[in-house]
C-alpha cells in the first residue's frame, strides 16, 4: 500500500508537472507575443522623433506652426504623449537675440530660465523653444536643459553618440507630471548629417527634439488590449526590482507563475515582470493528475488488502516470537545485572564487613577477659575504636540498602515544601565536629532560596556526602567553602575543598558503584565508593544535575542543582 501511495504521488507529480509545464509554455508564448508588441510600439515612438528630425532636415527654418502641424497627428494617435519639444542649441552670444525674436513671435514673457530660477551666464544653453501641445506645457517654454545636471548629462550623451537616448527618474522638467515619465532626446546636426566623430558632433550640434511620455498611459494603451485575464504586468527601471524603480503596475504578492524579461528603450533597459494567477487560461489543469493518482492508489490498495490477508497470520506468529524473545532478553539482562550486583554485595560483605566485625569481636573479648584490670585510658581507646568501626559498618550497610533500593527501581521520594538554606545550615553544623578534629575551617555563603518541594531526607544525604567527602579528603589545617545560590528556575549548592584534586581520567568514574579512586581520606576515614553514586541517583530523581570541577593538585568543587518549579 505504501508503494502504491508512493507511485500515486509520483504519478500525480508527473502529470501535474506536465500540466503546469503546458500552462507555463502558454504563459511564455503570451509574454513573448506581448513583448514583441510592446517593442514594436516603442520603436514606433522612437521613429516618430526621427520623423520630426527629418522635418528640420527638409527645411532651413521650421516655424512654431509648422512644428505644431507636423506633430498634431502623432499626439492624436498617442494620448500618452505629454509633449513634443524643440530644444535648439543657443550660444551665449545668441541668447539675447534669441529671446527677443521669440518675444516678437508673440511670447512676451519668454526668457531662458534654470530649474532653480534665472539661468546663469554660460557658454551655451538648451532652452525649450517649441512645445506641442502648448496648452498645459506653457511653463516649459524657455526651460534650459543644461541647468539640470541629469538632463545635461543625458543631452551630452545624445549629442556625442548621435542616437536617441531615454531616461526615467530624470531631473527637474517643468511639464513632466511625475518622475516615472519617460523622456527621449534625439540630436539634430547642421545640414541634417550625423557626423562620424565625436568632436564633429559637438561642433555641429544644432539642437534636440524632446518627447515626454507618460509611461503608465503609454503601456496601458500599447498592451492592455492584448494582456489576457489573469496576467499582471509590472515594469521596472533598470536596476533592482524594488518599489523605487517601479514605473508601471502593482506587483502581486503570491502569483502562481512569474516570468521576467527585458526590453530596450533607446539606451535604457526596462524589466517586464509578468505574473500569472489561476485565472489565466483556467489555471493549471491538474484534474487529470488527480484522477491518475487515484486510479494508481486504488489498484495498489486492492493488492495491499489481498497481501495483508495472506500475510496477517505470519505477522501474528512473528510478533509473538519477537515479543517472547524480547522478554527473555530483558529478563536475562536483568539477571546478569542482579548477579553482578550480588557478587559486589558479597565482596563488600566478605571484606569490608568481616574485618570490622573481627576488630569489634577482638576488642570486646579483650575488655571482657581483662575486666576491671584494664586501664581506663585503654578502655576508652578500645571503646572509641569499637564505636568508630561500628559506625562505619552502619554507614556501609545503609549505603548498601540504599543502592539496593535504587537499583531495584523502588526509590520513593517524599517531596514537601522545605527550606534549602536551613537544611544546609544543619548539615554544616553536624560536619563541623569532624572538621574541628582536623582543624579544617568551613566557610558558608548561603543565599536565601525560596521554599520549594523536595525530599529533605534524601537531599540531606546528598549534602552530607559532599560535605563529608570534602572533610575526608582535605589535609588538616585547610578550608572548605560551601556556597548556595539560586535564580528564577534553579538552586545550586557547591562544596569546594583544598584536597589533592581529581585527574580527568578518574572524573568519569566518580559516580559509579564501588569505585575507589587514587585519592585517599587524609585522616584514616572509611569510604565505601557508593556515596556519590547514591547522591547522583537522588539528584536525578529530583530532575536535577550533579557534577564536579577539578584539576589534579588544586582541589575539587562538587555541585548539584535542583529545579525550583518542578
């Protein structure tokens, strides 16, 4: 059935991909056709400028009315044209006469001006002399293109190349409606010839024909009749496809498909971003893919049912065998672990308990045999030894019982709200007696910790173990530092000693059962090798962590942390 599901998904993917490819090919063909239409229309727009240039080539002087008569049909056919303008080149010496002649032609207020105000004195000017239609473009008459750095650069490029150049995001033009408008500048030279050399072009430049086009209206007129439903077009100026360079349209957020191509407008490149939604040609026809995958899965499901019926009995038998095998393996593993623990317990009982018992029996028999003849100081010494040895035995037996409970999984915690600082103070007070015998100073820095739930008896075992180990393994006349801190989530108690330290190799064995490392208690104290193993399990049952930081020869810091909110 899984194989059938996989085949159904694969079949659905293949058929769907084919359908989407057909859909994409349709969009690609549509984009190609519409781009060719736009390219052809833009070429017509550029040729119209050269047509106006040919008007000047055919006549020594073109009057304003002749200029208007020629461009009126063009303006009528293309409502997106803001204006056609004639921009002659005027030397400084010709400026005054040029302005006077223009005023005499009926434009009494005509003067050459810059984008920032009156035009400065310069070697040459490029003022707008004619503008059609005049209505709405009167403010452009006399505007000097050379007064704006961007427009001057554009004019110089057209002059030096002898080609029509285009720009959007240009400088200030009085009659341009927005910065997204397109301007195209075509140069005109003396005698209507386009010189071959740049120096000659600069020398013989007569002026420019300027066209200002509203890009949005232009693209709308050129392409809107041809763009089908479900296709969205956005046009960006040369550069990144960001809002700052957007010339036309509004991009869709999550289109089904997208194609980006480029058209050249004179010297500029436009990026055309075509986006398609599911409305284009009815979207990707995936119904065939769905039916194909359903048929494949149906056949696979039928075969799977037959195979399942045939294989169900075999699986039941195999499952029963596997379950019994796992049970036997687990039981055998537990037996091995219990046997190993039993052997360790027997070893402890035969060694660590037999010798202390023999000592107790010997000292007791001596005191009983000698009776009152035993000197008092000898009696006190023997009784003290019996007390210490029996205490060590009691500690060992307690540890053996604890580890037995832990390993059998029967460790029960009795958490209650308690004060960790008070518990630590009690344990430090008890350990002070043993520390005084070795002249060891205990320094406690205990932060107030909010009461939280924990098993005070079991955590007390952990604190006892860390404190007693620090005293046991510290040489006389040393210091032990106990620190209790907390934050919003945990509390941490650390015990730092000035003992021999622990090598990195032995640190990994610290919390294992019955491990006795190279370091030895400095006052002859006993050690079963179980205390840290028990402490680790108690801390872990509280969902805490325990660890050690140590360098050989520089003491050790044991620390454990408990969560405050669990």
